[in-house]
């Protein structure tokens, strides 16, 4: 089958096209015909991309772990789905990913695709939406009337974090670039800050939860706006390698959750949660998607690789 594999070129990690063996679902697994896969630009340098679970080096990994597609085959003992069913979700970071015509995953990691979305739109959802959901409801215990600061409100995770916090009654403050402020406001932010023109500390005070998608200096400045007992949650890539115990405590990695995917799909189909595709590219242009060099891309949302047409 056609797939994209991670390789080193000129001292940098990129992806190249390759013909690889079709995967077979093991006992309890499902095989998905991938229609579209979401792109996280930092993924090529993540530990699971370059290492096995054992810690040994991993080469030629297939990236892209969130997808939308159709069940192609059920492994022995796999239940809950049927061949031909449309699904969305993601698979283990150490598994071969979805930048390929087929990928393998667990039934517990997928759910029925939101019926109101195309496969391209659905592929932009699983990891971003689950990250926002788990950040608020597992990591920080969001409550109505909490004051929430979303750093990076127009990003793939940020757009969903703003909406989810708003839907659950929080007072939402979000940072974004000037051209995206109106979008973030429409998604439910009560207050917006152009991070290029103003210091968010001047508006964001006594914050219960900071949802950090940016890291670095932005995260460091964010500690100061938390109220006593407030919670920092961070998904910024630098949190994976930091030795700062405070940052390590704030950092978390999303995990698959079928029940949460079902709830997210219900919100989408009810028109309560909007999704945003930044750009769509064919499989052959995956390298440009990971490099962030897709011509004409929006300034918000997530880039998606289309592998099979709807």
C-alpha cells in the first residue's frame, strides 16, 4: 500500500512516500481504510516517532495517529463495529500511523464518525478534541464560572478548548493573533487578547485554569496569572523533554477514549461544537503539511491529509 515514512534528510526529519506491506489486524484489533488523517506538525520529533516502546531506535515510522475512515477488516474477537462502518479516532503513538491507505487500531480507540462531517473534517477532530476534553475534565476538573485562559485560542486544540470551556459555563479568555480575534470571540471567548499587541497579564487575572498550547515564555508568564490553587495544564511539545518538575506536572499526553469520542460526536452533530480545517493536501504532499508550508492555508484549525476521496 501507499504510505508516508519518517526519514532524516539534511539533518532534519521529514516524510517520504513508500510502498509498504499492508497491515493485518491482530486479535482484538480493527483495520481501517483511511480516508483522511490529521497533521500535528511537531509529531516527527516526538519520542514515539523515533523510538520503540522498549527504548530502541525506531526507523521509517508511519506518522499521523488521528484519522477518519471505514472499517476494512475485523481481527479475531474484535467487536462493536462492522465492516464498512464509518469511524473516526486514533491509534497508539508507537503503532504505524494513518498517513497510509490502511492502519490498525483498537475498537476502544474509535467511534462512529460524526454524521454531519466529511471524512476530511472528521480527521481534524479526534486528538484535538480529546486533548481539550481531557485537559478540562480529567486534568483540571473544570467547573461552571471558572475563569479559564486558553493560550493559542485559534490553534487546532485551542479552537475546541475555547468552545468546550464556554459550553460548560466558564468565563473564557483567549489569546490569538489579531486576524483571528473575531473568530475566537465567535467561538465563545468572553475576552480576547492579541498576543502580538498586548500582554495577556493585563487582562487575565485570578485564573482558575490555564490551558497552555504554546509553551516556552508564554507558559512561564502564565504561572503569574493563576489564582491560589489554580491549575496549569500544558500540551506544548517542550513539556515532553523538560526537566522542570513544575512543567512536568502540568504536561499531559492525550489518550484514546471511545466514550469521549461518542460525546464529542454528539456535540458536533447537534451543532454545538465547530471544527476547522486549516488546509487539505493529498498524500503526496504530506511533507509540506508537516513543514507548515501548504500554500493558501488558513491561519487557524488543523491541516488534513486526504488519502481516499469521500
